[in-house]
């Protein structure tokens, strides 16, 4: 608390993703790393659960509870829920008063290609929390910083962030983004594809949690992937009764491949538009892969085989974005100031 | 009866206190739980009145043994039909007497909390009649919960976790089916095909097949003694049935065997199975996957018919488990529901 008096501005970094919400508080570290899900009591509007607990409720609640994912496709779709979720997280911090919040500097990370309105919504959100000093940064920039890459040199770095709602691809040089693109093909899209596939081939309906589990357990992009067959449960579409489903690694691979191919198309598109001087850098240093979906086995090899550029998954794919906010808070996203040297 | 109790409590130094009371008011049986006392009453919900003076002659087992045997001076009432209250005055009397049965109980009804259990699909009017009953008993603090919820808790299921569970309660007047998760009901269904309906089917069968008119009590006895749903019966059990011959009008006694009764029971159980399928169809898929892992629990008097689990397993194809104490599951559940007042927020662990 002594430190707080010396430097009485609090820094808050928020990675508000479709799948997970991560919050970084200066001098405290990452204080929240849980799914971005919140559950309300319908009658009173009170929060029943948030984060991990609420995530477990998805698709399982009775009509007295409503479970909400405040973000869809990388942008806020339910303002009230987003605010409640952030309030819940900030409420967990001890000794935090409203006065502290008004002195807080806050950085929120968002996907690359969001509209002005969608960005404003993010700022609005922070304003509603009584935080006055807010700025928005792109997730890839923060992700690159968080994975320990010095982006403030005259060296081009390419980042591919495959998150929950969006996949962002960008080239960074001299501390800021040269060009970036986004598609809304990422983790939850893959889950949906798996759900559709199971529905089509086996006539069984599965829930969100199950399809996510399938992706995590069976997702494998290696050419010679070991074929594992796992058993999952869902609901028979015809008879309506619960039914077991057998799903193999090869089937999941067949579902995931088209999605990844689209991502690769985006990456090559970005590479095509990259200035040649930077292309050379990228060819030398390779592409950085971040985000939850880069944890699928064999992603590195899959990209390398198709793009012919070395690809590396960062050591902290899930937390690198929020870790990057640590540096962004120091220089407020200014490319002239290298926060790594501060 | 009631008067003597009041005198007693006055004599005692202890003044009556309000307690938590849970009542499973079933068509067939009434069970009363009082906090700190346990299950005080577990008897048929039947009451016998004197026709002229309207005095209570007998309740519970005594009154049940009078069914079909009373004369003009006695009026025998089952205050509940098909799971809901049909005679509120009689119900009130029945509960009052049940509460006063145990001596030395310092119970002040008006300051107690009363929990009444009702079937899943009752209309608002029917629900209101339960509230009225509470008001008539002089209890200010009354709340109503669905039987299926109490039954699930009483069967030992942890309904407060996000792990979904399914339970079927085959009672006397209604069969309730429910899928529960996070402390409340997600999907439920109810059908009035239950114990009493089975009895009726057995009566009809004997009348058409053997030309024998039997009473409700005999039909129930046959169901309890040799009722079965097994697909293969090795040595059919037998029992006797006596009644009146339809043609001659004379008393007659015949023997019936298990296979015959099974064929009668299969039909109503088929429709219960259809109802279960219906509920499963409207269950969210995430819960479906929990149910296939955990299996389905069966409670209520109907769970005591031989081979119920096997029958449902053959029809629906999931694991069916029988509740350990099928008859008292609901009232056991009220014990916990009284602690959290039915709120799904609060987990009433001990």
C-alpha cells in the first residue's frame, strides 16, 4: 500500500476475449483468468456465478438462471453482462474503492478489425466502471509483447492470434502495427463445426461444453496423428434420448482442417500485402502463434508445411495478451517509448 | 383428541414453539416430517367421518381398512385425487390429527414454517389450494415445492451441482418426471397414470376376464403382492382375489398369477415410458449427456413393483436405479428444502 501512495495511479489491463477474460493489475499480476461467462438470477438480477463456475452451467440451467457470454465474435454483445462481469472481477480486489478506480489507467485489448462503434463500446464499458483513463490496443500487439518479443526494433514480427471468437493476423514493426486482418473463424467456430459434424453424421445433438471438450481432447493436426476414439454423450435427434457418440481424432481433424485452411489463406493474404523489407524479417524470424487454439497439437507443423516459413507457438499462448498489457500500460501504446527499457 | 393435547402442553413448563414442518401430501400416503422429531406420520391419506355429526372416526391405516366396507353412517374420504386437493376440509383435519398424534410435542403451528409438496404440473388454482390449506391450518409461513425436487434430494442426489440428474416419481395419483440441475427443475413432466390407475386397470381386468368385481383394496393388494414387470417370469407367483361374481352376484374367490397381472401393468407403464421419452426429448443436450452417465432414478411406491428398472431399461435403454427408500424419499427431501426454503442459491448441506 506504500507503493500506492508513491505512484497513486493504478494500472489495469483487460483482455476481454470471447472465451476467456483475463485481468492484469499492476503490482499484483494476473488477478483473473477464467472463462468470460456470467450467470444471473432472472428474477432479482443478482449474479449467481461468474467465470469457471458459470462456464460449467452452460446449457444446464433451469429457467431461473440465465447464463450469458457477454462477448460474441470478439466484440461485446451484452453490455450489461460485460459490466457485471468486470464489476465482479474488480470486486475481488481488496482495498479498491471507487476513488481508486477514477485514478486508474486502463487498457483494453480488442481484435484488429473492429469498427469504431465496437471500439467505443469497449471504452464505454470502462467509463461505466468509473474509469476515466481508457485506451484500446490491438490484441496482437499486446500478445507479441507478452510473449517476450521486442517489437520496438526495426524488425518485422508477424503474429497470428487464434482466439475464441476471432483470429487476428498482423505484422508489427517499430512498436506498432503495420497491417492487420481479422476473421471470425476461431475456437468457438471450430466448436460449432464439430457440433454440426456430429449432428450430420450421427444424428446426435451435443452441447457447447461437450464440443469444446472434443476439440481439446481430440484436436490434432499432425499428418500421422495417432487415431484415438473417445466416447461422448449427447442427445439423439430422432428419438430424443441420451446417446453415446464415438468420435475419432481423424474425424475431428477433417472438421478442423477447412477452418485452419481459411486461417492460412488469411495469413498468406497478409504476407502478400506486407512490405518486402518486412517480409524478409518475417522469413528470417518466423511467425508467432498465440491464442488458445494454437495449443491444438500439430498446429506449428501444419502452418509450416503450407506457408514455408518457420512458425513458433509462444510459451504462454493463453496469457500472453494480458501479460503484454503490463508494458502497454507503461508507455500507453506509444511506439516511441520502449517500455522494455523503462 | 386435539383438546387433550392442548391441556397437556399447558401443564408443561415448556411453551410450544414453532418448528419446521414438511408434508408430503400424496394421493396414496401422507407423510409428515417435523424438525427434530423425524417422520411423524407415514400412513394412507384416508379419513373417515361420521355422516351425521361429521366427527372424525378414523384416519390413516384404520380408515384405509374401511374402504369399500363402510355403511351409511360412515363417510370415507380420500382428500386428494390425482395428486391435488379435492376436499380441503378433510385434508386440513387429516393434517391436524397427524400433527397431534405424538404426545409431548411442543408445537406451535401458527409460528411454524410449513412446506407442502405438490406434483409438477398442477394449475395455479390447484397450487393456490395448497396455500389455502396452509392458511386454514393457521400457518403464516407456507411455501410449496415440487415433489420431484424433494424426491431427488431425498433419494440422495446432489441436485445443487451443475451435474444434471433425472428422477421419476411414481406415486399414487400422479407420476412426475423431472430433470434437475443447479438446485432446480429444468424440464419436468407429469401424468396422472400412477398407483391408483394401476389398481383400476387390475379391477377392470378381473371384471372383464373373470367376471369378478373386486374392491380397490383387493386390487392394491394384488398389485403389491404379485405386481411385476419382468419380461421373463420363471415361476409365476400366485395370489387369490375375492369379490362378487358379475353374473350371479354371489361372492367368489379365484387365483390370479403374476404373468396375468404383468400383462395388465405393462400398458400403463408403456405410457409412463412414453412420458419419460417426452421429457428426455425436451432436455438440453448438455444435460442429456449427464443423464446417460448418471442414470435415471426411480422413486415412489411404483418403484417397488418388481422389475421396474428392467422394464424401463428395455424400453429406453439407460441405466435405471431404484431409490433406496422409495416411499419416504419426498419427505426426506423436505428436511433439506426446509433449510434453504427451496432457493437454488443456498446449498443446504449439514
